[in-house]
């Protein structure tokens, strides 16, 4: 299948694994998930109709620790995507030095088609039917289609099942139910810290122009932070299209516009552009923060950015990456650029287990330390191995995981 996300992940495994000197048994074990759960959720809708929803959960590898994170509720969810995302979470945790394994799951559903009551019932049914769960086993976090609200429902349902409070059993909860501050902004905040560091290393200035595809939690957060830091954001898009201003956007006013209208379209003083045009915008820094496989062989040659920060998972296909590298474009890969959420989820679990909660300044300080450490380790390995930042991040992760698997006697 063209651009199959799991095949792309396996290709990176083979490439980075070879450079890292991983043995064949390590590659073999990491080429498939440890556990796959696939189950159905029958549910009576508000009108009495019975609907059956397909659900998934993948435990990819838990050599480094308990399984964590994301739960995705989207209409096109399939097992290969879940496997790929579970693998990416495994790598992200290792890249960021988090003692956890990677997992992913979700339901094939369009939440917008459900009433609030139907949605809550479905979320609670998912956690109820999840075969393995708990703070030391599998800790679901939020992803596309889920939110702090759904995570609070999951925690409440889990605690009803076990009969005691266990705030560390679910991630990305609101602070009101023992979640962590900064959770929903963590991916964008972490990507901001990494962007500032690479911009300095490359000798770019705050006059650098920025285009951001995606204006959800990730895109909105990094756009606001970069704008407030003095960078010029010239283009932003969402699912309905984009806007462009050569002089730069007033991001805070744009946020107000989106809160009022739901989309970036129609923001005063801007030119309407498509998502395709945004990717090909004449800018210095491009941040794809929406969906996977948007930068492909078909448009890579048209991309003018000098630096790409992968806010989304897998936005650049392998063929496109080769074209961009040949053009001298620097790519900060997803497993590094957007691992902020994984880092803060680790903090959330720690806070829940110890019943000690941090202020936002502490969370962000620790996030900055952790992601910049991962960034520096990646840069060092890239130079030592004369390879891409993506391969370098994977090499560092694979070595950590391989050592853990060997110590456990798995290989």
C-alpha cells in the first residue's frame, strides 16, 4: 500500500537499525507489536438504533516500561495506522529518555455525528472493554478526536471499575481531576523549544518567516509562542483551507477569530490559500502540524522552506525526505519535534503516583530540559554517524530499547 504508515516505520527501523548495529533478533522483535487488541463496542444510540463500533489498542513494545499513550477517535482508523503510531510512541519515549513503552488505540467513529451523551457512553465503553489497563500496565492519553473531557470520563469509568482513585491510570486529564498543567499545549510547547534551538544552530533570525499547516492544539500553541517570541508567521491553515499575509499575521487576533468562527478562513487582511499552497509557500520555516503524508514526492521539489519542523506524525514520506535532503532542507523529525506531549504525560503519571502536583512554570522548565537534551543527543549522533536527524533520533532510541530487551533476555 502506497505510503502505508506502518511500512514507513518499518523502513526507518531497518535503515536506522543497520546504522546502529542492531542484531537481527532485535530488528525481528521490533518489526511487530507485542500485543494487538481488536474489539467491538455495541451501543444503543439515543434513537434506539444499535450501532457497532470497531476499536483497537496496540502495545508495541514495553521493554522500557509500562505502555502509554494516545487514543484516537476518527472515522478512518485502521489497524496499520494504530500499529505505526504505537511504534512511533515507543521510539518517542526512548528518544526523550522516558521509562515507558509505546501504545496507541482508538475507535473508528466520527465524534461529530454523536450526541454528547452518545459520545460519553462510547468513551466509557472503550475504557471498560480495554483488556489491559492501569497505571502500571497501559495508560491511555488523548489524540485526535479525544480531549481533556474524554480523558476525565475514562478516568472516572476506570475508577468505578477498580473501586479506588488512580489518577495515574489515564493521561491528558483536566487539572481538576489530578491532571497536569500544560498537558494540551505540551506538544506545541516542546516543538517551540526545539525550533528555537535549531533556528539558533542554523543561524536563522527572528525575521525568519513561518508557515504552519494545522491550527489545532499543536499548531495553535507553537504559532502563538513563535509569534510572541517575535517571529513572523505569514501563513496558517486548517481543515478548510488557509490564509496568507506577506507582512505577517497578528496571531492573537487570529486566535480570537478562530474562537468566534471555528476556522482561520475569512481572517481580515489576508489572502485565501489552499493547504497545498501553504506547503509550497515561500517561507523559511515550514511546520506541518496536521496529518501524515502531506509532503510527498509530488510536492517536495516545490517546497521552499529551509527548515521543516514535523509537528504532526509522519507528515513527510520517505521519498519526499530524500528529495528535500538533496536540496539541503533540514528536517526535525516527528519523534523529536513533537515528543513534548509524551514527556508531559510522563510528568502527569509521576504527579499522580506521588500525589504531588507542579505549577505550569515547573512543568515547562522540566519539558524544556528534557526535549533539549533529546535534541542535543540527536544532533551529536547525526554528526557522528553522518546521517539525517530522523535516523539519528531513531538510532538513539533503538539502542536504548535494544539494551533493555537484551537485559530482559528477550534477544
